[in-house]
C-alpha cells in the first residue's frame, strides 16, 4: 500500500487509491483503471517452483482472474483504504461476502450470535443454511442492548454479527461496547456496514474484526451493479477469505462490476453528504406532518439512539422510515401516487426509492415476526436520493394529502 493510501483525506482516497499510474499494470497513461477482461495471463517463462503463494498481484504478477484480477485488485485496495483496513476482498454480491465470512469463521457446533434485526436475506442464510445444513447454533438477540449480546455468548461462540443501523426501523447497536465484550470471550465481531458506508461509519476503528458490504448499495451508488466486499486488519482471516473463499469457493466480483464500483466510489463523499442533507430535510418535514405518526431517522433529536448515532457515526445516512396514519390501503394509495420516488426494493442509489416493508422486503417474514420487530402494514421505508430536496418534499406532500391525519404527531418512538 502506498503511503498516500493511508495518509490522504477520505475524499482524496475515494478518487485515487488503486487507480494512480504507479498502481497500473499497463503503461498507456490511462487516468482511469482499464477493465481487465482477461481470464488468464501469459507467463514470462516456466519457473518450476512457482506456487500460488508466490504470485504477487501487487508486483503486477497475475496468473488467472479467479485468483486475482487487476481491476478487482484496484477496487480491493480502495475499499481497504476507505474502511481503514489492511485487506479487502471483493465478492459477487453482498450475500456472497457475508457467506464467505461465515464459511471462513464458523464450524459445525459453533454458536453464531446475531442481531435479530438483520437484512432478511442474511437472516435466512444464517438459519436455513448455517443453522439447518451446517449445524451452527444460531442465536438472535436484541443487540441494541449490549447485555443481551453478552448473555448469549458462550464458549462455543465464534462470531457475533451486527448490522447498524438496521432495516427498516433504523435501530443502532453500540459496536465498541459489543466488540469489547465479545473479545473478552474470544469471539470475532463482524459488522455489515452497508447502510452508512465508510464515509459515515468505520467499524474496524470501533473494534470490529470484519466489515462486510453490499457494494450494490451506496458504494457503487448507481443501482447498476451487484457486488460485495469484506475488509479486515486480520492477516489470517484475510488469507482464509482470499484462499478458501475467492480462490477455492470462487465467488469473485467480475472485472466490469469492479470497474463500475471503482467509478461509483469516486463520488461516494459527495453523494453521502447530499443523501444525508436531503434525508434530514424530509425527516423534519415528515415529523411535522399530520398524516405521519412516527419518523425513524437517527438525525432527529427524537430518535431514541440519537446520542449513540452522534458518537458512533460521523453522519446519519440517507435511509429513513416512517409510520403512516390510516391503513394499508392508504399506504398503497400514497406509494402509488408518488412521481419522484420509484416503488422498488434496494437502496443507496442516486435516485430516490420507496417501499412498503410488510409487502416487499420483509414480506417473507411471518406476520407474527413482523409484529415483534415493529414492522406494521403502514411502515414506509425510503432511500433518499440526490435529487433536489424541494422536489422530493413536494412529491411527498401531494402523496400524503391522500392519507388521513393521525392523532397529533409524536415522532420517532418505536
Ligand atoms: C442488500 C443488502 C445485503 C445483500 O447484498 P446483495 O448485494 O443484494 O447480495 C446485505 N446486507 C444489507 C444491509 C443490504 O442492504
């Protein structure tokens, strides 16, 4: 890693790391990383002692693109730099990245302690794949309370898995407190940092051992690539992730998706600042609207974990949710009336998206589980894009005129 990969400011590293001329394998002078599509690379000669471990991509040595590819390598360097870690591995999706962590860390008979309020696909992977097929003892806890995590960790616990803030209720957990108590018991801590990106939160600095991303969301930022990554400071874990997951299990990010994500990352700081600015405008508007009974956004003083958000994050992000007055039909009428918000799952792109978790992202959960988690039929989640805030606010206002007024708004209590 170049010195500048660590010492320059975040906004500079988001543009330059991995793509400076010195990092390029070819010498055409491109200021942008070429998309290296080659599956295989010609050798200078036959060195009989050549083994996988001897091949050093950092010295421009490549053999075969599942093992290492220059475009993917450029992205991995940048992701490591932005998360403040020594090693990054890019995978074919966020889901593949999280599976790679589990396959590297967990063995049959181990316990996995996870936040109950996780991305639905991650929860399904933990229970249906690792729990049922691989005999991992999966325990879900309310990780907003570190004591609940502590109580669930036993001698067999290999991994504690967190997401903060969560989806769709924007709950936080205290990464530093949980990392300390997990490390006391010998467990590793992984954090899915998809919702805030390293621009607003860096879990490794808070004590986590592993950070995972769906690069599909804010990191790529343009809703045109599926990808994932894991970042860590731990050299042994990095070797597991690279050797047994990328090379042996084979779920690597393609050169084209690596290029798109490198490109998207250049504007990550600009986008995140605008996502947050717009989200704050809309959160305040919604909190004062008579047809909205609660707003969940950690930037509001009324969010129950506003203090933790201020301490742990350097910004509040671009995702929020709110509770509409009225019933499910009113919620559907509201969503279908919007012009500026596409009705779609996913998040983190430049365009604003809106969805009804009970009918879309969280529909696979049974109604009882949804109720326990606080996901009602009128809870709306949105990913606020980078459009003009006044246009977005005006669109919400016209949509909300179709929804009956609630009792006086109190906002943000769960
Ligand atoms: C989207 C998402 C994932 C899954 O990522 P894919 O790229 O869709 O596989 C995991 N965690 C969170 C928080 C997500 O938002």
